């Protein structure tokens, strides 16, 4: 391995090695925590009750708009006949 590209060439003592080990441990824990948080968010989004509500709202909104427009046109036609 080329020493100029070695990522740990700045470490010159056991104290620095220990500090680097701790830093890498914290970095690893942070990555795991971010992954766990992402999985929790995904699990929350994919809950069956939430999905059913989302699907119902996506179906009911266009249906209610259609019913509303038909009712409005029906009553407008009825008011013109008088």
C-alpha cells in the first residue's frame, strides 16, 4: 500500500490510536442510529391503518369532487327551468 494514501499515517502514538478508535466507534454508532431512525420512519409510513387511510382519502377526494360537480350542475339546471 502506498504510504502517501494511507488514511492513518497521521497517527503517531498509542493515544492518537486510541482516540481514532473512539472516533470510529462513535461514527459507526451514529451511522447505525441514523439507519435505525430511517427504518422506524419507514415502518411508520407502512403501517396498515395509515395505508388504508391514505388509500381511502385518495379515492374519496376525487369521488366527492365528482359528486359535488354533478350536484351543482343538477341544481343549476333546476333553477334555470323556473
